[in-house]
């Protein structure tokens, strides 16, 4: 559930990183090259598995709706029952007691896990452009999974980065902060978007047909 993607886009002069993982280990230590050109970090939404390493970046963009969560993170946990309680959903049957399948070192204590505050340098809204890579990416406000969820759309390549708005698997639309009516409006928007590739917050990349299928399936059941 918490194994999320970090997308690192290398530009001519500067890089963009989309989401910052769970923060179990320092990204500076594990991927030092990612920080060599002062990358812009863009947060698709502020759940723990996407902002854990955000405090390591100097330049951070996030939707205005969720900027306060970066500044003052709420409670989090790697204990399964505690985390599901924070999210406001039932624990699935036969779920492991810990969200971790492996610790980074023998002395790591999962009970001490927490989110470090991070300072956003840019507060995004729908229709904003990110021009760091030379070719613009449009910010699409896509609430539903969370109030400030965004997708990033590269018009030139027709690439779409979706965070947790769309991925292959069960979409979480009943957790605290989710809104199914907003999600339906978001799915209507995304189902009409022309894409060549989709880069989600979890799991493998998706083709253009998958985007429409996931969106249409969501709309048909809701």
C-alpha cells in the first residue's frame, strides 16, 4: 500500500522530481545524483508515502489546498491498524501487523516513524504551468483521493503523471479527505484527455487505453 513511485525527470539544466516517497531512508544518501542540480520537487498530494522525503528538497511545489499539511504534518504510523484508523477505513482481512516488509537496517525502529515538516516554495492551482524542464507541464487539479490532489500533463509528449488519482488497483475514495463526487468530476476530465503514457503514483506505467478504462470503470460503478 505504501510502496509509491518517485518520478525523476532530467532536464537540460535542471531536474524535476515528482513525489518524495515514504522517507524511511534519506533520499540524499540513496540517490545523491538526484540532488546535484537543485531539483524542483512537485508533490501530487500529501499522504505519507508521497511526502516522506520532501524535507530534503529546497524547492517544493504543492497544491495550495494541501500546503498546510507539508508545513504541519498530521499523525502517521507504520503500524497497520493505527494507520488504517488514521485513514478512517477498515483493515483488510489477513493484513500484516506492520506496513513494512523489510527494515533498512537492523537498528531501525518503525515505531519512531514520523513526517518532518517541509516548506513549500510554490503553491499550485489548476491551470498553472511548470516550466522547469523547458517544455511546460500543466497542473490539473484532480480532487477526489484528497482535496489537493493534482495531475501533471505534458502537452508536447502527452505524458500524464497522476499521483494516486489513477493507478492500476483499488482506488481509495473513502479515506478521510476523499470525496467521491469530486472523484467523478475528475474521472470525467481524465477520460477525455489525450495521452500517450501515464505515470501513476503506484505500480507500473500505463498506456492510454488503461487511463480511459480505469476512469470509465469508476464512473460506471459510482
